[in-house]
């Protein structure tokens, strides 16, 4: 996002850990199927006066990251691109309902070095609540010209759950099986788990008020690049804490709240927990 915003002509400050500040490059480099970008950025350990704060950290890093917001009044709006749903409640409790603009992004990208990002998928899809249309309209226009697919969505439940019903089955199956998307889909047993997880997630999403369709989600998953690996899978491989609660938690808690069963989702979570030998996520 930093590189794409630089390309659009925005003045961008990268907020980084204080111990990394001295050595963090003052330019950002992006390698993307849409085109490569190299551009100047400022760097800071605290969030400066800004129109928009884009939150692009892992869900497991959110609490620590928010300590960099030392003056909330200096931030015009907060746009979180985190996985999951529950972070919206936390952010609104800290910064107020009006300041937080819900959004989701679908993309596979990886930081290969400080300030150097590789965008690996042939797509990048950014969906934003219509509450941010007046502030972010021109930004999304720039991103679309670069190659993004962008939409403003008025229904918040549909906005947030549409990503989660896709992401959770993808992340959980690739992580539990330690296979690419193609490896999961090619194996009848794992494909069955993938489809079952989609249907469980969609059942919860519908009761949460979202407009989703399990068959449509499954059809889209079968068209994904076969070599994709989820960020959760990559975190597991590197020994980093996975975003297990952020991604699976809303489905399992929602199922319990509505009196549903989600056995496939629960089994996949248990498999990942056994791999990591960590306490249960929910």
C-alpha cells in the first residue's frame, strides 16, 4: 500500500519499530505484475499528523502497533486492512465510530527486505466501506489505474464477511495440510475439507447479516492460482504466531452464538494448534 500510494503522488510516512528506524530505507520498492515502483518515503516511530492511517500489520501485532498512535487527534481516519473482523470493535472503542473506515484487501505479497515488497498474485482487490468514499475516492481511482480492483460497499457485514468466508478456508486448509492451493484442491479429501469449511463460514456469515453464497465462493476458489500459499502457512513455516484467532475465531464464536456446528473449521484449527503446540485459539 505504501508503494502504491507513493505512485499515486501521496506523501507517505512508513511507521516502523523504533529499533528499526535508523536503518529503514527512505525509499520503498515494489515488484508487482502491475509494474514496479521505487519512490521516496518518510519514516517515523510514531504516527505523525496525517489524513489517513493505513493499518497493515498482522492481527497478532495490532496492540503493539497501536502504541505508535501517541496523538489520536492528529489522525484524520483509520483504514484497517487486517484479516478478520473483531479488530473493528477494538479500533472503534479507541478512536470512535466515525474515524474508522472498514476495508479489506485480497492479495499475496511479501516483504523480502525492509522497504522491499514483492506482490506475487496477478490480482489485488481492495474493498472499502462507503463511509470512506469522500475521503478515499481519488485514492481508489489511482489504485484502479495501477491495476487494483476496487469497490465501495455499503453493507459492512457483507464487506467484512465476504473476505473471511474466502480467506478462512484457504488459510486453514493450506496451513493444516502445508500445501499450496493447487495441492489442496487436487486432493479429494482436502478439497472436501475446503468446501465444508466454506459452507460453515457462509452459514455463520448469513446469520450475521452478510450477503454471501457458498457455491459462488467455492467456484472462485477453484479458479485461484494453483501455487498460492496463505500468509498463515508462511507464518507457520517461519515459526511465527499465526493469525488463528483473527481468522477462525469469528466463525467458531459465531457458530456457537447462533447454535450452529462448525466441525471442519474446528478440526482444522486443532490440526494447526497441534503443529504449533499452542493453546486453543478460541
